[in-house]
């Protein structure tokens, strides 16, 4: 993203805020269902354009809006209509840009119900951090929502937003500028491999699905999608300062009475942490995924939360 495009996107975000724009992003299945309703084929409303990713006629919206979108480089043709290549979601007081629906591209920047669960659970856990971290990192930051939550809660902290996706990093910095946050930097890194030093806080909301296309924002690797989460736990614990915290939100495919992800990380947690807590936030998410290849013996996908404190 060029600097003029980024500046125009920030201006567009401020335009939306001035219009009291609000939108909570739903699952792709719900999004598809709502957009298929009669009358939702296109839109002239801000929520339809930037939330529901519906095409619109240029003459039906304000010229100022079209100009900002064109300057930001986020307009594409769809038949005789226009469509935004980005969505805008609200998360509390934040306005966050991310990829338009459907998120089919390799460099798609995803934001959805998992983001709300991740950030909400993390913010509730901030009470356990006392005065907060000196140095924190959000691994696989995506739109930057997690890193922004930390930076806003602890303005004295150095916060790093890390991702392998350069588009995600560009949008993170736009969203950071919109939030008027000054203690957050973005860094291209394969988890912690390209970032130096230790941390007081590591957070992550990584991909955890089995995806035949192996889209980076969605595919979690081996162990029915848990492989990346296992790697995050082990590598993060090695880089935490004494007393530092790991907060991980992920999804786990449960194939029977045993949680294979928990059993894979338990030895590391017991060896390196005096205190750790693992909870199922929701026992059954993305049930539609169970009909996909690789999930033939899976009974459910659970949303889980790990909070571990390094010895």
C-alpha cells in the first residue's frame, strides 16, 4: 500500500466515523445467507458497502465518498456497479479495516467473530497484568485488532504487531493511525523468527482450520489445524521473560474424549510455567466445517483460551 493510498484510507475511516458508522462482522456463512435475501443484491448505504461488501452505483452515493475510495485504491468494477475491496468493522470504539467478503485471496486479512472473542477475552485478562507489559507482541496480527487493544490499554508499552502478510501489516498501520495510537509498530515476521529480544506479553489468534487451499489466514497446519498453535506455544514460552504471559485464542478439533492440542502443549507448560489455565470458551463453533475433508472423525471444533505465566 502506497503512502497516498494509506493516507486516503485513514481519511475514509474518519469519514465513516463522522457518519457514526457501526458494523459487527459475522461468520462467512451468515454473511452469505444475509446477502442472498431479496433486496440485498446491492446497496447505497454505508453498512451495505463497507460491512456487507455489496456493490453500489456511483450515482447513489456521495461524490466525496467515491473520491476517497478511489484515492485509497479500494474500488473495483462489478458489472456496471462498483464494489469496495475492503470492509470496515467496529470493535468497541475502534474502526478496523480488513478484507472484503469473500476472503478468497492468499493475502486476505480476516476479521470476524473469532476476533471479537479473542480481544474480549484478552481485555478481561488484562486485570491480571498489574501495571502491564513493557514489551508485547501480537503474533499473526491480521488487522491489528489484538495489538491495538494492548497498545490502548498500556500506552507505556512497546507493542509489536507481527505477521507474514504485508497487506495485513499495511492495514494494521492504517488502523493504528485511525486509533491515534503511538506505541505500536508493525513487523514482517514468521511468528517470532524475525523479531529480536524477549517479551512480557505474547498474544495470538492464529489460523486453526484445515484448508485445502492452505490460505495463510485460515490454514493451521497439521494435527487437524492445531500445528501452528502448538508451535506458537512452544516458541513463545522460550521468548517470555520471567513472569511474562502468553495469551492464546485458538480453535481445536476434538475427535474424542482427549484434547490432542492440550496434550501436545502440556509438557511445555508444566516444565516452564508455575501457573497456566486452559478453558473452552465455546464447545462448538464452525459446525459446518465438519463436513469438509480431514474432519471425518472430528466431533466438534472448540474455541479455547490459554493463559500461561512463565516461571
